[in-house]
């Protein structure tokens, strides 16, 4: 699989909408759902959609006057790639380094500790 590229915030907003659908979604529906989150001009949305297609995140199929978009990169694959990149760049792939940074100014809750213990236990079995 090709290395998944980082998405700028505006493109990520569109992908979140596409990933949240149970199937392909039309450009009109994307515009409507995006306008509920953030005000953007239709021309800007269309530019972002074209960019997502050219970068390999979406496929586009014309149905009548409308373009219908489907994801080519799954939400899970994207999140995993971004998380791996973040961990390598910021924490040198150290889970302990990440946990120490995350809890440097606060104490983990009992629920957080229980979840971490369960996660570790599952991986040790």
C-alpha cells in the first residue's frame, strides 16, 4: 500500500463527512453537511473535492449533473497512518514518552488506568 499522505484540516473535514456515510455521497450532500459544521463557498468545496480525488483519497463518478464520491482510503487506515507519523516524529515511537507527555500536567483517571491495564493484559496473553 502507498504511504498515506497527511490531510490539511479543510480536506480532513470533508473526509470525515464521507467516512461517516454508509455509502457513496453526492457533492450536494457534502456541501449541505459541511455547511452545518463550517461555512465554505461551493467553489472552495469543489476545489477541495477535486484535490482529494487527485491525491487518491476519493473516487468520483458522474451521475447526471452531480458527482458522487466514495472513499479510497478508509478512516481507520488514515488514523493509523497519522498516529504512527505523530508517534515517530514527536515521541520517537515511545509509548511511555507519549504517556508521560500526555499526563505531564494531569493525573490519569482510575478509568484511564483500568483501560491501560486491560490493554496491556490483552497483549501479554
